[in-house]
C-alpha cells in the first residue's frame, strides 16, 4: 500500500489486527487446515487450485478410500489411477501430474522427508517449491504455512478482495505485493497467519463476494466508515471506496436473490 500521509503510516498494522480480532470474535477459530496429516495438507493445497474446497475434499476422500493418501502409495499409483480418483477436483490431468511431480521431487531431493524440506527455512523451501510444475506462489505458501508451520501469509484472492475493499491493500494488488504488505504490517506469528487467512476466506465466502458485498451483514461493516477516512488521508486509489459503495448498493438490490458463491 502506498501510504502518503505520515500520520497514517502506523495505521495498517493496527487496523489489520482489529480486523483479525473482529473476525475471530464473530466466526471463532476456523481449525485450518482441514487435514489429518501434513501430506494431506499438501495434496489439498494442490487439489483446491481453481476449484472449491468442497470439490477438492471429494478428491481427497477418494484418495483416502483407495488408501493413497501416503506419499509412498501415491507414488506407486499410475497417473491414470490418480486422475480417476481426483476427478471431482477438476483439471485432474494437470493435478495428477503435479502430485506425482511433488512426490518424485521430495523423494529425490529430501529423501521423502517433509522435515528436511521445511527445516531449511521458509525462503529456501519456497524457492524450491516454486520450481515445481503445478505449484505457484499461493500453493507454495499454503504448504509452508499449513503443512510446514512457517509464518508466511497466504495472500490469496479472498484476502486481497476483503482488504482492498477496505483500503488496506491497493486495488488489484499482485499476490506478491499484497503478501509483502501483510508481512510488513503484521507480527511474525504463524498461528495468527493461519487463523487470519482462514477468517478472511470465510468473510469473503459469506459476505464479500466478487460481484457483490453483503456489507450490512458482515462483521467488518463497522470498519467501512473508519476506512473511508483512512483512504482520504492516504494515496490508496479512490476506486476502492467507490466500488465498495457500489457493491453495497447492489447488495440491497440483490438481497432477495442471495446465494453463497465464491
Ligand atoms: S462485505 Fe462489505 S464490510 Fe464485509 S468485508 Fe466486504 S466490503 Fe467489507
């Protein structure tokens, strides 16, 4: 976020912590990541790409039923077997290859040990993960945060949507720049990053949809006015606020047609 006025430079961190406290009070702990093992977190992070968690969890359920959640059993399975099992997650050919690529790589590079992967530290592990086909920044960070327990914020589209509508991130912030801002303004706290990201996803799914925001029902509604003042005092692009007002108005119109969408 490009903050021009000196007097608001300390505000984003304080505001982010208030968002966190408000969401936690409203929604309670989210218990992420919903997985039984660190391996399962990784499969889930790959399978949930470009689809809903519901579809990814159906694929994981199939893998579990087939006894293929362990990396060794998954490695022994053919690509076509995996493809059939993970079909509900969509893009099943690419995702089956991504799973195999990860498994081959971790065996060749780290002897199949997640401990060795994560013990290098977040930055080297991230750099290695990003070399793998089928793993982008968001997937790598989900793996580092939820499987490796490293303090890395997953600045996904939900996070960017909610925070940019409140002027805490620039509109259209890239993944990397949004993450940089969050790292700059939040304490380095893995447990908080874990919970905060999960809470932001929940807020976006329940209230802050891509094309319409149900602000009147959202626990973050009390920050709208406060943040509009913050926006006036810094250089966050004005369209953030205008679009927020516009989606709020649209929310009134569409209220009766409401459906949960991502
Ligand atoms: S729904 Fe409204 S109040 Fe809630 S996060 Fe989105 S813009 Fe903010």
